């Protein structure tokens, strides 16, 4: 008697949460653009952090500069080719379209915002006169290549996700160190990719639910191989325990980074002195924590909201 209600409403949790996360990400991009590009206080904070990044001479800036040097078309192309190979090796060609749409959509969105939708005007004294650079194209490339590998990687995603967090964070911070971008550019780029990621997860989750409901409506369709396990099409999907542990750890790192970074920015002395090294360095360090925390949180949510493949209908279990 409980099967019918489950068929009608079950499986909506993760797609709905993914849609909510995508909507929040879009709102965050809009709010960040209006604040960092469209207000004098936002531009001054960007300027302060950028000065701190350029003046920093520690290990963080050293490794970040190395990381951003790897964000090149050959490296990004090689990572995307590797993602395609992983999909084909796993016999999941259906992943090529959503992953490709995510990569292309995020990069086109970044260029559309940067070149068409936003213009930058200097709104206060002491602000460098430069063209609009929000969001960062380099960070978008790094983030999309990384998330493509994570989504294509199967069980290897428990290793790829933490590595992706480190590389994307370091590459984003590296664009600040070498003076290519402002901090809001980097945060905006990661948020754009996150929005596309959550939208992709939502659509994939809805499609998976549709196939599970169809399988429940026709349980006898197809002839299974002898000894093949018969999955319950209405059972709630569960991630692998190791994946949940990795997601939890990334989430904790993300929350810590966001809390430290947000608190640090809020407690900076006011008014901001754009030429004071005593303000520049702390502003850069807490912003680096904010970038790392946001990236870790995005990957943690990706692992948690992704519909596990083990609960999808597997063609290998059926005889054509």
C-alpha cells in the first residue's frame, strides 16, 4: 500500500535540494557582482585584498603561483580528455552530455557576464582603473575541468574531489598573486561553476527518478542474467560510506574556511586604508580562506547531492 505514494513522491529530495543550491548560487553571483563591482566599498575591499596578494611572499603565494601556471589550454584540454576516457571506461556515455553542458555553460556564462552584462567604473579614490574582470576566466576553466573529472571519476571521486579543491583554490588564489584578477572575480567564477553543477545534478536526479518510477511500474520487463542482483527501484539511494566521509570532511573544512574568512573580512578595521600593509596581508589571508572554504563546500555538496549510480538501472544486468 505504500508503494504508490513512494512512486509519486519518492526521489525528489536530492533534485530539489540541488535546484535550491543552484538558485542560491545564482543569487550569490548577482549579489557579489553588485557589491564588488557596483559599490565603492566593494571596490575598495577588492583593492585592499589584491594589494595584499601581490605583496605576500610566503609559501601560500609561492604554491598558488605554481598552480595558476598550470591553468593553460593544453592542461585543461588534457583533463577534459581524461574525463571523457573515464566516462567511456565506466561505460557511462550518457554522462558526456550533462558534463559537456556544464563545462560549456559555465565558461560561456563567465564570458557573457564579463564582456556583455557588466561594465566597471571607478567609484572611489585609490581604485585602479582597469576593465571589468568579473568573473575570472582562468578560475572558471580550472573549476570546470576539475568538476568534470569528479563527476566522471566513479569511485575515484573520493580522491579527485579533495585534490580538485586544493588545485582550484590554489589556482584561484594564484590569479590574485600574479595580479590577473581581483578576489571577487575568483569567488564569482567558482560560484558560477557551482550553479551549473547543482543544476546538472538536479536534472540528472529528476531523470534518474523518472527511470526508477518507470522500472517500478514495469518490474518484470526484461530478462535478467542468472545471479544478477535485483535492485529495489523505489529504495532511497545511498552514497558509498567512504564518499559520505569525504563529503563530511570537505564540508567541515568548507564551513571552517567560510567562517574564518567571513569573520576576518567583517572585522577588518574601518575605514579601510588601501596602502597599509598591516591591513593588506590579513585581508588577503582571510580571503584565501574564504575561497578555499567556498570551494570545499561546493565539492562537499556535490558529493552529497549526486544520485549514486549503484541505484540506477544498469543495462549490464539485463540480457538485450
